[in-house]
């Protein structure tokens, strides 16, 4: 492993920090980054070149999002998957209240569950997993689901997850990555992925973060096929090669980096959202960061169906 120490990491947002900043998505058409603040029930947009910020307030917690070709948001929320149309945000920085249309919901086996990490595969199927919100319970009731281009929610594809996270696909889409970020798990798995059927198989441990720092949270894959994971509780970004070797690590100012996404005109900027701890938070915790790691990313796929 070679540690990277000379990468400049800048805090992007001057606004109030997020409580749980998650799911950054770069939308090329708008030159804008979107992300969510889960407990605040908000979707946030930042036009990076101008600094213009907009927020939308949802009726319930929102954990992850993707876009369809028309710009409608597909979001994993507290009670299911929803479609949201983002209205014109009001002036003055106030959040615009919006209501969505429920698309699908699993049969949650326990009360107090919600969707967590989610994104589209290279073919435009939306994937997201569920979790029991009380992490201290360490309840493996979570599962990973596929929402296909026909608008059909699958049965659980991967089950017995405590805190589902780390979804990403290799550049060709033939490898799927998934993590469980609970302190008792700290595992990243790789699967062979059938791009035609959308079925993962041949599950194996890709990286065990018990041998590294932090817990595996949200992730992104670069154009070289390397897997970038936020090491929550360690203030690090870790890059693993396709063979599962840790070859780079970058320190970020926030102790709980949550998810990363490539963006910018050349997809050469890595944006990182973060979580603000309940106690002992610093001035940087909960903010958005940007860095140029010297590699480029891949354009985020859009949902292939009609919302």
C-alpha cells in the first residue's frame, strides 16, 4: 500500500453542515452535484461553478437517489421507493417542500427500518438496500433489492445485512460491489454480475476492513476499475484495485466520510459527503469536500425506466 498525502482536500460548502450527508450524484446536464441529508429529510443541489445551492424538503427520511432521463428523482426513503419532481426552489435558501409518488415498497420485517445506500447499475436498474435504523440493535434484517426498468421491485437478492452500503459496479458492469458497514461486519463483497438478467452470483469477500481503518460506507468506481470506499470513523478514503489490494488512502477533514462520487466537467473531481457525529464534532464534520485524486470517474447511470 502507498499512502497518498499530497492531495489537497477542500471544503466545498459554507452552509450549515448536514447531519448525515449521503448519496452524492453528479448530474452532468446541470453541472451540479446532488446529495441528501437523511434525518433532515432533504435533497440538496449545488451548482459547483456558481455556488448556487437549493434544497427540497421531503415528507420522510431520504437516503439515496438517482435520476431518470427526464430529471425525475428516484429515491430510497423511509417507507419505500419514491419518484419526486424537483420544483423551483424558493429564493433565500429556504427548502421547497415536495411530495412524491410511492413506486414500490418491500415487506419490512421489523418496525423502524428504511432504505439506505442505493444507485443504478450500468444498465439503469436501481438497486438499494434496507436496514434497521437502530444500529445498536445489530439486527441483520436488512436486504438488497433490485427495481428494474419495468418498475418491478424484486424479492430480496442479498439478505441478512445489518447496514447495507458500498454499492458500485465495475466499468463494464460485470462486477458488483456491496458492503456492510456495521462495526461487527466491516466487510466489502464482490459478485460476478450478469448484465443481461441483473443477477449477482459468486459472492466473495473483496476486502475486510478489520485489517484496515474504519468502516466501509459509500463507494465509487473510477475509470481504471478501482473501488473507492469511505472509511467511516477513520477520516479516510481508501482505494482498492480490482484484485482487492489497497493501493491508496487519502485523509479527509471529517472523521465520518459517508459516500464519494466523481464529478466536474472532466469527471476528475471526487466529491465526499460526511456525517456530523452527535458528540465531539469539529467545524468540518457534516460538510461536503472535493479533491482531485489524479484519476477520472465514470458517468453515473440514469434509471432506464419511466417514472
